[in-house]
């Protein structure tokens, strides 16, 4: 064999080896399915809850026994396919649900993120199916923001196809992919609480950017649009005719601009503000609508991973859900020991008279991290 041929073969072999190594490295960094033994999850044991009515924008759940309607809320889990952080996030969520035995689980958005996430979205829903718990909630700004991700609309379709998911897209013609109501009834059939869920999208588009007054020094995050807020008003009024004087909670991912105003009062009920509030960057009128309807007593959101406070503002509780995921920025990025990390969940006990109690739980305290 000629010398030049040998050199060429050596170069080709080296190139193949380098390509193989590069391929292994790239594949190791790609998002993956959840590496969690879903089929081994033990179902929870609690009083029966069942769907007694449903439509495009409303699902009614009825509790089969007396007492509070217990709701667990998780947010910003960022299940991006990283084996280590995704496994830990799912493991602790499953433990929390098994330990707390809730009647309903709500997720506050940025749940299943990054690309190549269709299988993860299905696995996420399968976890709740295996636990045997009803669940719903909203999407965040990071669902569908990756070019290799399923769309926001498709993700809601995936979730809603499972028996225990109460997430719905909402009526046609309303902006967004998850505008709906979860109506909760007691064992006697009387309304206990209503949960409004609103889509807040991601960043604002040019149409809104050119037509709204944008707050200075704010990231360009979107919020509920005018037709969504009108839907909220109309639905709130219709439910008042059905249920009389009822109470409700509103869930969305991106905070209202009212959160910025609320912290000026310094009337913190719990938690702390550790970063700037990345709220909707224009006044969309939702908080005014909340005050006008007079039925919503609290707004819960996610989005800001270092904020977990609750503050009363003009008679309405504005609160963050305790951030839940290990796959995105948090106190660890600031160099804090894990004993100071905020990852956890929020518990609501909804009472028959329309009131509720609330508590924040941190995994670092539960597991002595």
C-alpha cells in the first residue's frame, strides 16, 4: 500500500473516531425521556373525587366525603430531559402527592420544557394517572418556546387526553390554550370553590408592543388578553347565577402588574422577594376585572423562581407558588447551600364556606438537605 494511501486511511479513521465521539457527546446533551419508574408508583389513598360535568371551558369535580378540598400546587418544574434534575424533581413531586394525599393537583406552568418533549409530556400525564389523582393547571412561557418542542396547543391536547387531567383549551375564539374553570363541589353537591385558569403566553408580540404602554425596565412578558379578561368577567357572572355568592382563586403563570404595586405596601403574609418581579409588562386590566367581579379572593402564579411571598393588596391575596423544579435557576445558582433552596410546593385546604388556608412546604426542610 502506498504511503499516501496509508496516510489518507489514517486521517479518515481519525475523522470517524472524532465524529463518533462528537456524536456521543451531542447525544448525551440532548433532552431525553423521563428516567423514572412510573409503573412502580403507588396510587394515593383518599376519599373519592369524580368528574360530574365537563365542557370546553369548565370541569366540575365533586368530593366524595366531608371536609376540606385539598389542593397541591407545583410550578416551574422545568422537566427538560436532564436525567439528574428531572428525576429529582419528579421523585419529590411524587413523594409530596403520596404524603399529602390531595384531592387535586395544580401546576403553574413551565412544567415540561425544552425540545424533543412529546414523550416527556405524555410521561408527565402518566405520572398523575398512576397516582390516581386529578390534576390541571396552566402552561408557562417556556412551553413551546423551543423549535423542537411540541406546540402549546398540542401539549394541552396531550394532557387533556388522559382521564385524570382537567386541563382544557377553552372555548374557540378566545386567545390562548388553557382558559377554563375548575368548579369544586362538596360531597353534598354545594359549590366549595372555583378555580379560574388563564393562559399568559410568553413574550408580547408586535401588535401588543405597538398598542400598549410598556413599563420601563421590564422584560417583555405577556399576560391575559382583552378577550380572555372578558371571558373571565362573563363566566364569573354566569357562575354567580348558578352558585350564588361564591369564592374563587385565579391561577396563571406570569404575575400581574399588581404584584409590583403590592410589594410597596410591605404587607407580606409569608415568604420573601429575592428577585425583581417579572410581571406582565403592560397593564392589561385583569386586576380591575378581578375587583369588579368581586368573586376572586386570591391570585397564584409562578415564573419567578426566587420569589415565594404572599401579600394582600386591595383585599386580594397575590401569591407565588413555592417553586418546584431543580432544572432551572434558583438559590443554587447564587451559591446558596441546598438547605436554603426554595424548591417545594404549596398546599391549599379549601373549606365549604369558601375560605381557605394555605402553607408553603420546602423539600430542603422535609428531606434535611
